[in-house]
């Protein structure tokens, strides 16, 4: 392994700092989205129960909102999981 020069070390530290900030931001977003998905799931369940009791159709809007939140959560988790690979590629 070759010795690293000062500029290279600074560049690596910058990359690592940026990656850590991005990770923290995405982890916060994951947490928020998980809470949103939970609330929407409960709302869909409540709406379904009311639809049964009132002999109506359940709201499609709630189901659509839940699906959007789940997809966004999936994308954010994917990005979070890719950060380490991106950092590794940049360092090499």
C-alpha cells in the first residue's frame, strides 16, 4: 500500500464527513417515513373497518398515500445502504 499524501488524506476526510452527514440525514428520513407508514397503515385499517360497518367502499386515497410512503421509504433505505459503497469507490 502506498503512503498517502496530505491532500489525499484531506480529500478522504472530506468524503467521509460528507458521507456521515448524508447518512444521518437519511437515517432521520427513514425514521420519519417509518412513523408515517405506521400512521397511514392504521388509518387504512380504521377506514376499512368503518367501510365495513357503514357498508361503503374504503378510501383509495389513503391506500395510495400508504403505497407512496412505502415506496419512498424503500428508496431512502436503498440510498442509505449504498453510501458505504459510494465512499469505498471514491476512496479507491
